[in-house]
């Protein structure tokens, strides 16, 4: 949607993806494993607009002295509902995990620039996901007409989410856990490297997970000269591009500039990320 | 029912604007609310040249508020005019340009550039940003420097000038007076308050910049007091801000002496806030049988129990 | 595990005390918690003569905090010694006397009286109460007057002297330094911040005094910053306070540079807070394998990313 | 209880009534009429200590950005439970009114100096109550071996609480409402005056309600030269005497001083209250 359409201006120059604010009702909010939960909401206006890799900015209304929204990747979309897969890590997610069906949340979404969905005949997608990063990866796998391989990693067995669901989509799944309790023992980049050593032709990487993992995937993409799209995880206030909180260093011209993960991202071409800029 | 108010020669259709740095350049929120309903849009602080801003993390959440140390990232005057001005110019409501610089001359130069642009609603001189090493708060905590900045800008433009004061002073009255005397048409009160938070597990400050500015509902009682004090010291109108979430908050500022108000941090968690505040002010006036919002500006009943 | 810390020549069994004006004279809370577990008890501000205090309403609740304008109601030195001292003297933990006056001489006279009493833990000079017309903050926002008060008290007593600084200054460093140079053994940071709230229905200020002091969790980020800044400026220990509710809050102050902390407003809603904070600090040290709380004082990792 | 007992001090001089902090469970929390609710909590440690006219200082834990406790008169005591009768007027009481049985509150109590319970053969008690002031009056009526008359008043019929319960105790009840929807039309002081005009011998007034009502009762007590005990309603922070928020002007020597309603009160001898001090 062109923002210019909203005004009488003859000079609309900035393209913004469609977004809106919606009060949504919780349909389900169940524990998946350990500290992970799946939240399903009825969001007839937001749900149809979602692209893989986009996120919803959620206001957990019962929090009173904690005001900001929390960003979550959109995990699944079905009819007029969408769901998120979240880990209870702090105040917001803990309060969220105790909210029963029927209660309401305020959502702004869908937000951000998502992944490029692989088109038929394009590169074979290799998805790399750590922890709750599997959420964004799932929607990408589901929407991708091209099947590929998902590499999922985590600390322990409980951090491996929706493995069966990836298989049900017809994707291969390679699992690694740091404690070896499930799949290969070690980091998720190990099975990825093994796969790439077998050949890199026509492959493309997509990754979502903790920043060290993204950095490792970026380095691997560099080494093997493969395209890679990384979904970056930064703290966000507004989620819509006004506050300039969520920036990462991105190459620009001869140097670099700060770009917003909520607007120019969260998905960035790995070649653009200026990892070397020290904070 | 009249909601319109006057800031210098600028007329606002209602007294509720959005605060600089919390509303980008307007366009980002265009899909979420009707910008043409606002009193005015104030854009993020602009200096002459593009600014990269501070390292991250740039914000931290604190009890009933947040810290920020963005470091005034921005596209500079030219970048702004190229990227954002066509959109803003086409709005039916005025745009306020938040201006800063590292020298008195830079403030004046930016003022001149916007004067030449035409169609700008007013300039808001940010002499109170706590998050940059040069410029910003240094001008806002020294009465002489403050006078110089305002005087220089006054000479550079006929646009309405609003001086955005720092809360970080022993008494705000002399600063308010100095801005008025130097030709400011209005005051904005308040900017964020210098503050800090520490992550006890990593033992690091939560902000890369170590310190930042505190905003949100937690600072409202400080802001109300500053507006009240400044209103007693000057005749020019005041734009009150700091923690406004509801119409009741806005009315508190107006009773304390603010002619208009701005919604800041609340935009981040509830983009509809400014519109809700406008509706709530209207309701309050109706309920109290008051036909004009200007009738309650500064109408605090104090000392007459 | 060592929790004890030193404030001048005074040894506290642990770094957690209660803040002046939020714990009465100790006895009121004696049934709700074991006072002998505290680092110290600080009593409500005392001047030479009895003080009636301000008109009511004296407090108002605000977002994540409160305003107060008590006006330092109190029994005066003699009344205090007669009514409360027998109880306090019998405690195993030291009592800190919060002292104020309307003249430099009165501060010194009160100091002399408590010096003569014996058994007093320390004197905390309140030069920062925002709620009285004479005395209080006027001494805390003028470096020269501050020096005079501390110097006069230093001459009047050999008791440890703690200067309680005002937050309401452009930079706290010169005040911290002035107190240190004049012979203060420690600093307390911070007192309440001048603020205000309005009842929009009655259009009256919520406090009879119009303005009051803001305290509670809402001010913590401001207090942390002031402690950090003061700690860089002086060598004497700092007692940090402002919005402490949990051990994590207290540890934030300690990392910023506080040797001890005080729990204030939280006592009102949760009288066990200070004891919970002590337990939590102990737990934090155990979890991090630290044997002595003094090892983390000022251990903020800043600028070394 | 002597606080001195708590310490080794040989000079305990200040008597404080026993109080403690207790986490209590909500047993019932039902609407009584209109905006009035009855809350019953299990409080085995606090309940047995309660004297009529004392209050509980209640922390409504789900409030997050609103921190202070709320004071409520203790309405009824039964076994290890006590109840309060409260009106939902603001944030705290509204949140409280939505708390279901099973949830917990923190209570400090019993607090304050209550009413002098009339002893057999002493004066006939005339109780005057407005709105939620009926709560404190009920416990006094119940504990009083001497029966008397209760004068209850309110704006409308819904403001008249526990009328039947007073009758069940064997007390006479005289009702006045401002809109005349129940009992006499007018202020509660009207039936009181009527009663006093019939004779004042051996009568004593006890009152709890809005401040203007208390002031009126105080004036009536003065006129008829009757003893009166008034339960004063002031905003409170700590509830235990440390913050000096809740003070009222009380006569002392030739002048007056501020005394704490939470500690020296809430019940004051009406002759002591310095109404004439302008705020
Ligand atoms: C684009 C994007 C997509 C995300 N998708 C998911 C997802 O699908 N599932 C999921 O479980 N989590 C996801 N996260 C992380 C999620 O936003 C945080 O875990 C959550 O905000 C933590 O909130 P809290 O109140 O529980 O934690 P607290 O630590 O109490 O939060 C304090 C502040 O820090 C911010 N914060 C804390 N951790 C993170 C983090 N890792 N990333 C960003 N902000 C953070 C919070 O938003 C809040 O402002 C995503 C983050 C981003 C940026
Ligand atoms: C000794 C005493 C006994 C009381 N007994 C009862 C009772 O039995 N039943 C009942 O319904 N109410 C009683 N009250 C009043 C009750 O405390 C208030 O209605 C309640 O605190 C309102 O809280 P809120 O959060 O709903 O209102 P808000 O208006 O949101 O409260 C804001 C602040 O004002 C204070 N406050 C507001 N109104 C009053 C008031 N009338 N008195 C004191 N503080 C107030 C609150 O405690 C809070 O600190 C009593 C008050 C006192 C002092
Ligand atoms: C993230 C952020 C960025 C800000 N940037 C600016 C700015 O560029 N110029 C300025 O004058 N004020 C800036 N401010 C201050 C606000 O305009 C406003 O004065 C302050 O936030 C108080 O209002 P609030 O509590 O409603 O947010 C910024 C505030 C925030 C939170
Ligand atoms: C009701 C009240 C009364 C106070 N009285 C005094 C006082 O007498 N002397 C003083 O130095 N500080 C006084 N203070 C300030 C506190 O000691 C403390 O510095 C301040 O409340 C900040 O801490 P907090 O946020 O934990 O409450 C008072 C604070 C409150 C809330
Ligand atoms: S979160 Fe505000 S700009 Fe990205
Ligand atoms: S409420 Fe604190 S002294 Fe009475």
C-alpha cells in the first residue's frame, strides 16, 4: 500500500507495507514444552496480511508499570487467526503466559520486511533456526513452494520446537542440541556446514535465532559465497520506525549507517550487515 | 465548542500534538491514525548534517517509563527535506520542526533553511537533549547560552519559535524568562530527564551511552510542576509534555498553565493516544459546560481553599 | 559472607537501612519486623523545636510513586529524646538522626545536642527537603550554603556526618565535592524530587502545599544516575536511595557506587522490604560467588565493551 | 502489647496496640448493592485481635503502578475470618472488586484506636452512619452489650447497607436518604436530632461516615452536651504512624496539633477535634 494514497499529496515517495492496530482475542495459549508457549489469536484484519518473517507488536494489557509492546514473529496463520510461539523469559512473556483464552491483547501488525519467499525453480532454501527463531522459519517453510532443509538447534531437547510440523510440510529436518539430548551434539551450524561441504550449488540460507547464531550463519554464507537472509533480533520500542531504538549497523556506500530492524528489517541480506562495527 | 489554540501566530485546530522523537516524521504512523486530526506533528530533532546516532542498546524499559539515548540520529536538513517534507507538507495540520545544533551558528543556520522552505508550522529549538556530548542540554542549562541560541534563531527566521527547555535545572523560571526575552513565541516543557539503569547480571549500564533520558508516566508529576512554575514566570504559551497517556493527564497540564500538550512515549505503546486525548478533552469540556478549551488554561485553584 | 560496610567510623552489619521520614522513629514498625536485622534505622527529620507541619492533604498517589509535603512535622530535639530515644537507644543497630534547621546555627545546635546525647550512630544533614519554605532545599541547591552547614556541623560534633543531597541540581558533582571538602563522612542520595499533581475535577492541587516531593520506583533511574555521578566525584561512601523495592534495585545502586542503600516509600506498602532486600543481596552474592558485598561497590562495567 | 517487650529496653514508654502483617485468602467477594461489595478473607492471625472501629490496611496486589495500601474498617469478624464492606470508588477498590475467591491480599491489621465499647449500665449508644461508615458501626453494635439506636443515612436507597443485620442484632434502625427513596427524606442528622429533642439523658453518640456528616454530628454533640466518638476518614499511606499523612488538627493545651488518624485515631473524642482550624 502506498502511504500516499492516504493523503492528497502528489509526491508519495515512501512505500510502507500495510499494517494496522487490532484488538485481538486469545483463542488458545498453551504450553508447548518447558518455557515455550503457543498463543493463537483471532485477528481477522491482521492475519490475512502476514508475510513470512514479519512480526506482531503485542501489548500485554495486564502489565501496568511495564508499558512497551513486545515483538513476536508470526508463527502460523490459519483463516482469521494467527499464532505466535514464544518463550517466557521476562515480565511481559510471563504475564502473557498466564492469560487465559477469552482475554484480549492489542496487536500492531504485520510489521517489518520479511523473507523473500523462494519461488519455484529458485534456490533450495536451507533454513537455520535457533530457539524461538523456529517460529518465523515455520511460516517461511509453509509458504515456500520450494522445499528444502531445516536446521534446528537449541541448548536442550526442550528447545527444539515444531520439528514434526516441519516434517509434515515435507521438509528435511536436521537437529542439533548443545547437550546432545536430541539430534547431533553441538551447535546448529555443524549439520549446516556438513550439508554445505557436500555442495553449495543453488542453495540459499535463511536464518532466525540468537544473534551469535546469526553472526555464525552470516560468516558461513560469506565463506561459501551463498546468499543469506537473516532475521535480526533487537530491542524495540515502537516497532514501526519512529523511535530509532532497534537499529543495527548496515553497510552503506563506503561506510555504514544505522538501519531499523523494525522497518528496514527484521530480515536483512547478510552481506549488508556490518558485523565488524563495534558497539 | 472551541478546541483551537494559538502558539505565536500559529493556530492549532486542537491543543494536542505529538512530541519530537516519538513520532518519526509522521509518515510512519499514517496507516495507524488519521494525522489530520492532530493539533500538530512534531518531527524528530534535525541538525544541519546527517547524524548517525549513538551505539546500541539505545533504550531500556524502567518502571512506568523508559530510558532512551538515541543520540539524535537523523537525515540532516537536506535529507529531511528530500525524504519527508513532501509528505508532511501535504498534511492539513502544521509540522513543527525540532531543531538542534552543536553551535549557536548551526541552530541559526538550520532555522534559516526552514524559514526558506515555507509552509513550516514552527521551529522547536531543542536545547535540552541529554544524550549528546556537544550541543543539546548544554544550551539548556546555561541561561546565557540559551539566550544566544534563541536570539540567533530569532534573527534567522520569522517562523514561530518554541524553545524546548531542560527539566534538569534548579529552577526553570529564569530559563523560561530568558527564552521569552530573547524572542521565543512559546516554550515546550519538558524534555526527558537524565537517568540511568544497570543490568545487575552483566553489571553493565543498560544503555551503551551509559546515561539516557527518562520519559513516560513516571515523570509526569515533575513535568506538571515545571509547567506550573514556568507559567507563572512568562506570558508566552507553553506546550506541556511528559508522561501524557490520557485526557486527564493532558487536562492536568492545561490547568497547570499549558496552552497545548504533546504526547510522547505513549505513542510507542498506543499510537491512538493523541486522538483519545483529544476526544477526552472534548468530553471533559462538555461535561463541565465549558465552551472553549482556552478557558481552562492555567485555571488551577491554588491558595484559595 | 561479609555484608558489613563502613560509613565513616560507623560499622553497619549490612548495607540496608531505612530512609528518613518513611520509618517514623522505628518503634511504629517494631511489631512488623525485627528492627535489629536492619543495617540502621534513620528517623524522621528533627529540628531544634517541635514542628507542626503542613496543612493536609499532605500526600497524593501518582504512577509508580507518591508525592508528599509533610513539612517535617516533628517533636523537636527534646520531644524526640524524651519520647523515642529510650526505645532507639536499646536497639542493637545504630540510629541515624536526620537533622534540619532554618539557619546554619540551628543545624549546628541540633548536631551539638545529639553529640552530647551519646550512642547516636550518625547525623544525616537534610539540606534537601523540598517541602518547607525556609531551610531544607535552599541549603542543598547552593554550594556555598551547603559548605557552611556541613562545616558548622563538623565543628559541632565528632559523630559521623552524612550529607543528604538534593537531586534538583544541574550537576550533583560540585555539591558532593563541597560536602566532602567540608568534612562530611558520607553522602545520602537522593531526597524526593520537586513535583506536583492536580485533581482535574476540583481543579485544585492534590497537595495543600501545592508542590511536594516525588518518591518511589518512578524516581529510581534518576537516583541511580546521581549516585553514579557523585561516586565519580568523591571518595567518601554514598548511601543510595530512591525507589528501592527489591534486592535487584539495591544492587543497581551498589554497582553504581553506593556503599549502602536505604528503603523509603516501599516501607509504606511493604514493611518487610528492607529485610527482603538484605536476603536478596545475600542470595545474589552467593549465586555469583562473591564473599563480600564491598567487592561490588561501584563495579559498574562501563565503557569496556 | 507493650512494644518494650520486643526489646531489651528498660524504658518502654509507648503503648502500641497489637498489629501484624498477614497474607490472607479471599473467601468471598460479592456485590452487596450498587457499588458496594462485601469481602470475606481468612485471616487467622489478624481476625481475633480486632476491636470495633479498627481498620485493616490492604494491599491489592494486582495493582502494579499504584502501590499504596488502602484502609478499610473491619465490618464483621467470624472465627478466623473477617470481612470488609467497601464501595468501589477508584482504582484500588475497582481492581479489588474484580478479584475472585482464592486470590490473596496482604493485610496489615488491626490498626488504629477503635471505639469505646459501651459497657452494661453505661450510656445508651446512638450510632450514626453514612455510606460505608456502616461497616465500622456494625461491629460496634455487635460487640456492644448495650443496645441502642442506629441512624443510617445515604444519598439513595442503595447507600443504606446492612439495615436488616442491625435489626437482627436487636437494634432500632432509623433510615434517612437524601432522595427520600428509603426512610425519611433528608440527612441522617434529622432523625438523630428528632431523637435527641425527645431527651438526651444517658445517651452517647458514635459516628462513622463522610467528613461533613462527622462535623455535623460533632456540632450536635456540642449543642446537646453529649459525649461523641467520631471515626475520622483521612487519606493514609503507611497506616501505622510513620508517614504523618493522615493527620487532623486536634486540640492540645491552648492550641492545637496535628495527630495521626491511623494511630491516635481513627476514632477521636469529638470535643478534641479542632474543626475550626482552616486547612
Ligand atoms: C523481530 C522479533 C521477533 C521476535 N520473535 C519472537 C518469537 O517468535 N518468539 C519469542 O519468544 N520471542 C521473540 N522475540 C523476542 C521477544 O520480543 C522477547 O523475548 C520479549 O520481548 C521479551 O519480553 P519480556 O517482557 O518477557 O522480557 P523482559 O526482559 O522483561 O523485557 C524487557 C524489555 O526488553 C525487550 N526484550 C527482551 N528480550 C528481547 C529480545 N530477545 N528481543 C527483543 N527485545 C527483547 C522487551 O521487549 C522489553 O522491552 C522476537 C524479537 C524480535 C525483535
Ligand atoms: C480509617 C478508614 C476506614 C475506611 N473504611 C472504609 C470502609 O469500611 N469501606 C470503604 O468502602 N471505604 C473505607 N474507607 C475509604 C477507603 O480507604 C477508600 O475508599 C479507598 O482507599 C479508595 O481507594 P481507591 O483506590 O478505590 O480510590 P482512589 O481514589 O483511586 O485512591 C487514590 C488514593 O486516595 C486514597 N483515598 C481515596 N479515597 C479515600 C477515602 N475516602 N479515605 C481515605 N483514603 C482515600 C486511597 O487510599 C489512595 O491512596 C476508609 C478509610 C479510612 C481512612
Ligand atoms: C525515543 C525518544 C526520542 C526523543 N527524541 C527527541 C528529539 O529528537 N528532540 C526533542 O526535543 N525531544 C525528543 N524526545 C523527548 C520528547 O519529545 C518528550 O519531550 C519527552 O519524551 C517527554 O514526553 P513523554 O514522557 O510523553 O515521552 C525524545 C523522547 C524519546 C522517548
Ligand atoms: C513521607 C515522606 C517523608 C519524608 N521525610 C523525610 C525527612 O524527614 N527527611 C529526609 O531527609 N528525607 C525525607 N524523605 C525522603 C526519603 O528519606 C527518601 O530520600 C526518598 O523518599 C527517596 O527514597 P524512596 O523513593 O525509596 O522513598 C521523606 C520521604 C517521604 C516519602
Ligand atoms: S522499534 Fe522504533 S524504530 Fe524500530
Ligand atoms: S497513614 Fe502514615 S502516619 Fe497515618
